[in-house]
C-alpha cells in the first residue's frame, strides 16, 4: 500500500515584527517558489505598496500583474488586495449586484460598510486570498502558490482567525458558508505561516509569542526565517593592536579614541555572538530555521534574487498535482 502524500501548502503567509524585512522575505519566497512552469501570486493587503519598489515596478493595483521571472524560470505576479474592491467582488458573486455595486461604491456605501463592520475588512481580504488559491483556469490551478505579505505578528492571528468567529456568528446564508470555507482553508495543510525575525531580543521574543498564539489557534506554522544576519565572525582585538593600527594609518592613537573604538568593537562582538543564542531559542520551537544574510546596501531587485537563492522552499516548490484541491 502506498502512503498518500499530504497536500502541498499553496498559501504561504509571511509575517514578522515591523522592521524585520517580512515584505522582502515574502517577495524572495515568491521568486524561490517560481520554479520551471510555475506561477506564483505575491499579494499585499495593508495598502503600504511595499512590494512594487522591490521589483522596480509601478504601484500594484487590484488587478493581478506580472512582476518578474522566478529563480527557477517560472513567473511571479503581484496584487494589492483592497477590501472595498473585494466587497464588490463578494456582492457580485453572492448577490448578483453587478453594476449596482459600482453605484454603491460611487456613493461611498462600500467604504462605509468596510469601515463600520468589525472584522469585515479582514474577512474580505482572506476571502480574496482563498479565491486566488482555489481558482482554476483551463483545468489546472491558476497559481501553483500564493504568497501573502501579511500583517505583522502582533495582528496576524486575529487577521487569519477572523473567519472562524464570523462563521460562528453567521450560522446560515452566504456569509456564514463563505467564512467557514475560508476558515477551513486557513486551518488546513494547504496553508503555512512563516515567521520572520532578526537576531535581536524584541523581534525574537515577538516571534516566540506569535508561534505560541498560532499554535493555540490551530493555525499551521511553517518556517522561521532569521533575517539580516551579519556575515562577520568575532575576532580577538586588543587596545594595543587598535592603537598600532591607528599609528600605521597616520592617525593619533589618543587613549580616548582607542577606548571609544574598543567600546564599539565590544558591542559589535556581543551582537555577533548573540546570534547563536537567538538561533538556539528559535530552533527550540521545532520548526525549520532559515537564515538570510544582511544586505548592507539594502534590498534592491538584485538583492531580492540573492535572498531567493538562499531560501530553501523544499517540497513546497514542487508542482501540485491536479488532484490537490482546497479545503472548501
């Protein structure tokens, strides 16, 4: 008897504390997942327009648009999902409003609805993700993977779990059915949540807290990405050596200057040595830990491909079988 392989994750949710580089990691992951013949959709939902500058591209809109070739020869598309546009889609899909929805938008009713209804915005955004994940074209999945640049770790569990709560409140009708369908996908093996952190105390602690909350909410956790890791290794340097180096450079080996340089050296050495301790804490979560280098000049398109090549998507990069469907 042959064991059935579990479904390959099709929705990759990338979250992290602000400043950890989660948007860059999400973009690099999309490039890494775009193997030969594969199509990957990279989505943002916070209205920050953080993806387009990484690809030297114009601002993204609600319409999906080609962004770049993947590292394996596939294609990466981009989309900025807007809750108001998603609500129009929803009204058209379930209530056949068609052009009437545009009239509601013109008079501000759509924006009003997404502003006053608690959680509705997140329900619409996650619902649009499910539509992209499960959409088929000509008998095959429209996208082999969808990568979401998600809200930060402090909000990601509420964002992903909102459909569970709405499904409980709306027992019948299209809203309840839709919410439960989205919730099943987000809590299934077709979804995986990747946590991005940097080697510093606060981001690592927030990552540990987010992991705990995701597990408690029964949301599937994937990899932990330790981002912006300096390549330098600690070396032994004495004050005498620093003074001698200054003298060779024709600079004054003033005791105050040497002491200041030694203080900076000590702080840098401590930071470098701390990376191992942070990595150990993350590895104790029992999740694969990926490590990405610090790019001193920042992340441009070239750097994005460098990060993509450093990621190891593993079995998630293989092409899903036609029988792999969503958990609706």
